[in-house]
């Protein structure tokens, strides 16, 4: 059973690249909606704890998804409701959540496919909250959930229109989306590929500017994605590693580097070998080429994680590495701030690549400051 949003609430959730939203349903019961990408979605379904943090003298509410013990994902939110009448600097819906003994949790992906819709029980923390207001502690924590949803019957989404847009280039040969089928061994990478294709298609037109799963005339894979805009070509590989072992991460990233090197060679030496005529034509007449590897950041120390890669390859031969969450935040910000967002998304990435290529440094992007619009690099 899917949760039925009112139009105003759903539009607010649609406007979020990812994050969370608090609202009331028609019966004035509380609803917490969390919108995340493939990797975090999998962590929530497995049962990683979800907690809400309040800080004195700060109106922002922080939601932590404890997908990593030392580097959990978090979102900050504000303006869900009016200010509470009795507790200044706190929103009424947040106070009601503190008092509540249950709420509805909806977890969805970037396409707004609902994966979890569950009634969650919790403790009424109101007395502890009042006590906290009077003591010297700065942070108040509300444990919302640590339940696993792995056994729930996941809905199946069939989107014939979406398949038609992509000329029926199906991900994992499936004309539908069903979350639990992406949790099996060897299928996790397809899940991120599904997410990233949806993200890219928000900014670039499928089969005109954005091409997925392009092959050569001999049937050999070319690359996961090709982005073409104003004589700029971007070759993209998507890598999603769920293992905490460094060797597995190295293996996945090294494979992406080799695949992109091979694709670059094809572009420069054998552009006629590409099967898609639109891509083939663009490869005969471009000015700038960017290689990009999109990866899932599971909270590991990225400076250590990429150390082996940076020592194994010359920096100028490496692609630009960017986490999928950071790319989504960055591209959404550019889209809001610039009418010609297609141009500026690529311009910023190309500028970073050019700047750090001169320094002969590996480029790992894993942060974006939404207040300043500045991309943050791993040092």
C-alpha cells in the first residue's frame, strides 16, 4: 500500500534532490518522508538506525541515517510547520513528533518510488525534552527507527513511458523497478546505474544529449553513459561497492579507470566503431573530452581509499571522481541558480579538471556546500 500525499506536500518533496520532510496526514498523524539514492536506501531497508537531533538555539532539525559508524549521512531541515506556541525556536511538527508514540515512515528513491511505507512505534520523549531544555546539554536525540524492512513485500513499478524514452534500453533487462531484486549478489551496481540515469535525465535530454549503455558495432560495451553538449563529450562510468574491504573498492575503481581509458582511446582513434549514429557523429566533431567516475561513498576514508589508485596511475590519466550524492546536490544547485544550467554543470566540472590537471593531482569530489555553491574535494 502506497502513502497518498496531498498535492502541496508532494510538490515540496519533489523539489528536494534528497533529504527529509515532516508533515501531517489527513487524520493529523505524523509522517516522516525520507528521499535518498540507491546506497542509502539499501542501508535504511537493512535497518540502520534513524535519529533526529535538536540543538539549542538552532532552528534547524537534523536527521541522521546511521549508515556508517563514524561518518553517518545527515540532512538538515527547516520550515516544515509554524513555530510551536509553547516552545520558541522549535517547530510544532517537531514537538508533536517528540510527543508521538508512533508515526508513518515513507522512504522513497529519486524517482519518488515508495520503497517503505510503515507505521513505526517510538517512545514519547516529551518529558526528557522538557528536562533537556533546563539542563546544560546542547543536543537532544530522538531515536526514530532501527527496524529492518527487508522482509516487507516491496512494490513493483512498471514505467512503460520511461522505457520508451530510453528506446527500451533496460537496466538489468528489466522493464520494471523492484527494489529487493537489486539487493541480490551482483545486482547492486545496476541499482546505482538506475539512480544515476534518472538523475542525469533531470538535466539532459535522453537520446539527444544523454546516452545510456552505448555499444560498439561489434556489440562490445563502450561506456555506461555518454553526455554530449555544445561540442563537449563526457564519458561516465558508475561504480557501486558495498563491501567494506579496501581491495574490493580498489578493484571497482581500477576497473572504471581502465574502462574509461579504453573508451577514450576509442573516441580518439576509432569513433566510427560506435553503433549509435548520433554519438558516432558527435565523436567526430568535439572540442573537449572529460572522463568521470561516479561512485557510492559509504563513509570510508576516501583519502586512504584512493591512495592505491593515485599511486598506480598518472594523475593526468585519471578521470574526475565524484560521489553520486555530491553530483546530485551540485547539479540541482546549478539548475536552480542558472537558466543555462546544462552549460554551467559541465563548465564547472571541466574547470576543476583543468585546474587540478595542471597540479598533477587526483580529483575526488565528495562534498558540496549548498550555502556557498562550492564543491569540496578530498585532500
